[in-house]
């Protein structure tokens, strides 16, 4: 009976941490210092081919947001270093949605792909730089 309670507690903790991570990735900072929240922020995938080839790297993308909150286009400011990973990031960012605004705006989103198991590191603990969104980290899950 005690083991069952422990398993349920662990399940609740996992759900809690996943929810916190999802909310953290949806908060975006604008250059003006205002905080903008993404209504929907699809997490980029780690393509199977990239996992098999152990591709990793980091980059920065500019999301050009229309007044209605939809992403008009995604611009590569700094490539991840592998077109396969760049394409996966751009595909996810195109699906992001934000609250409507009076005018178009842009947010820069740093992203990194890490070949290895999920973990929290110092880069994930740092607050975003002014004018940048929260660092998006995608792990391959490899051991």
C-alpha cells in the first residue's frame, strides 16, 4: 500500500514538473521590457535522423508576429549548424500563437538541441537576455 502511494506521488510530481516546464517555455520577453505570453508554443521535435547522427547545436530565430498573434514568418538569425535541426525548429515556431496586439512585433528565440538525456543545467536556469525569449532546450533522450 505504501508503494502505491509513493508511485502516485511520483506521478503527480512528474505531471507538475512537465506543466511548469511547458509554462516556462511559453513566456516570451520583448525588447520593451513587457512580457508576452504565447497562447500555444509547440515544442520543437528532435528529428530521428538527427538523433541517429548525434547532431546537436544552438541557434537563434526571430519570430515575426502579426497583430492577430499568428507567426507571419520565422527568420534564422543564427543557424543551429545543421539544416535538419534548423528545419525542425522553424516548423515548430511557425505554429506558435500569441495574444493579439495593436501592431506587428518580433521576438528572438534562442534554441539548442542537446544529444543526451533530459536534465536541468545552468543555461536553463538563467533568465532571458533583454529582447529574447526563454531558451528552448530539446534533448535527444540518448543515454
